[in-house]
C-alpha cells in the first residue's frame, strides 16, 4: 500500500514537472508528425495501399517516439542529481522505478493520442477500440522495459547510443504481437484474440521481470 | 608454451580433425550436395553460442546475488565468445541459405531470433565498453545479459507462432545417417572444446585487465565488496 503511494507520488512529481515545462509532449507530438511525413515520402502511398502501410508506420513512429521519451525519464534527475536524493529516502527503489515508469507510460499514451488520430487523418487508417487496445497493451510492457534500460544507461557515458541498442531488441516481442493485433483489427489476416492474449502475457512477464531487476539497477 | 597456448593448440588441432571428418568422412548429401557440409559447423557453433550465453546468464545471476568478481569475468568472457560463435552461425547459415533457399536471408523464427541474440549480446559488450568499469558496469551488464537471455526465446516463440520455414531439428528423429550423425557429434564436441578454451583465455585476459585497473587506481576498501572487482564507480 505504502509502495503504491510512493510510486504514485513519484509519477505525479514527474507529470507535474512535465506539465510545468511542457517540453517533452509537444516535442514528441511534432516528432510523430514528422515521422508520418517521412513515411509518406518513403512509401508510394495511394488510397489502396494506405491501410497496409499505416500499421508499419504506426509502430515505427511509436517505437522511436518511445525511445526519445524514455531517454528523457532520467535526464532531469541526472541533471539535478536528484535520483541519489530520492534513493536515500526510505522509499524502496522498486516503488521509485514504478513511479517513473508510470509517468513515462502516461506521456507515451499522450503521444499515442496524437499518433492514432494523425494516422487516421493522413493515412485513412480506421480507428477502432481494438486498435487502441492493442497499442495501449503494448505500451505497458514497452514502458516497463524502456524505463528499466533508461535507468541502466543513465549512468553510462554514451547513453543516447546505448538506449536504442538495448531497448529495441527487447521491444520486438511487443511489436510482433502488437503489429499483428493492429493488422488483424484492420481486416488483414491474423487472429486478433491470440495476438491480444500474447500481448497480455508479455506484459505480465516483463512487468514482473523489470520489477525484480529494478532493485539492482537503481540500488546504489 | 604456457597452459593457455597448449589448450589453444589442442583446440585448433581438434577443429582440424573435425574439418577432416566433415570433408572426408561424412557422405555428400543426396539432395543438397556439398553445401550440406556447412550444417555441421553451423549447428555446432549455434549450440556453442547458446552455451556461452548460458555462462553470461549464470554469471550475471551469481554476480547480482553476491558480487562475485569471478562470475562477472566469466560473464564478460562468455558474452564475447558467444558473439563470435553467433556471428559464425549467422554467416554460415547465410552461405547455406543462398544455394538452398535462393536467398541469403528470410525472416523466419530461428533467423530472426538469432539476429536478435547477436544484437542483444553485441549491446552487452557495448555496455561493458562504455560504462565506467567496476561494480556499476557489472551490475548493469548482468541485467542486460539476463534480459537478453529471456528475450530470445520469447522472440523465437512469437515469430514461430507467426511464420517459420527453417529446417526442423532432424537430429532427434534418426533421419540422419550414422556417418553424418557421428561427424556432427564429433564437430559439436570439438566446437564446445574450442568455446571452452576461448572462454578460459578470455577469462585470463579479463583478470589481467581487472588487475591492471586496480593497480592504476587503488580500490577504496568497500564493505561487502571484494577488492579484486576493480575500482568502483562513484555513483
């Protein structure tokens, strides 16, 4: 109970500081629009193939926006050296980590609120509850893993280089299952039920694993 | 000749014997022709690579449990040797696939997960190189090594469930003639010896690196942490 309160307090702190500066979300939104613009030039898009290309662009844009967002999760703490101060409090490192992951996931959800309507507007991708559910489920696991490795690289010299290298391979299961869920929700072949089931399994697996590992990454 | 050089000489000799078995003793495959001979080293180095990454996994877990510098050095050595064997596996597989599948690469489950395996442990080596050497780097790398080991079967499973065309494991259902099976098992044994020798030599190198570092900057005596682990990064 106490752990949950700590996690929520940390998440609230991160979201409040984002709300006061309003730096990350506008930058990410712009990044996403740019990714769609590049997707538009990279493919020969017409009304027939737009719906088959859109899911690919969705995951590419989401993955790279996610990397930018998670790269920032520990940036402010590092600049102010406030992570050490937080770790000196009696709060458990796992709770602090969970709070930061929650805040990062919330920011990514805000990005998705830009990405999905923009995809539907520019690429004619039909938006359904099924698509939104798949993207949100993938966000859970991606946030847990992304935040863990953001913490890992926070103390490493070339962190901008390493974060994508470490995080992307671990996100692949989510992109496989999420990609299939979105494709099948859009009427392409594939079983939506099975893909969603797999996403939930991966979420549980990696949330449990990251919470076990968080202690070793933050506890210094 | 010290014992490392002797061990290396034995490993090289064994690999030459394995090459002899592959090219002279084993019969030519009826369907695939001589190209099939790639299989012996390809599968052996894949198994050796898995073994090396198991060393990384176990070393990482032991390190996280009790800060053992020995376990961490084994993990470092295992990751490097494992990446070498994964590279061999990938390259040999591509050479085999070009004449048989008529393409160097296809996104099937084993190919995709082996590529992910390679990327994960190449990332592990990069973490080791970029993080301040010492306890912190070891901890972070241990986490990377453990997650990588879990990620690969998950990727493999998800792609299998998606699509696959890699030749199935034919070793288990005695479809392989006895000379081929003998050649394969001999090559596998030789490759595992080679991997073991490479890990032992790399372990020695890592020990020397750690010693050099602890001479360069004397280790502050930290409670609960052994001095041979090298200088500690001040958080």
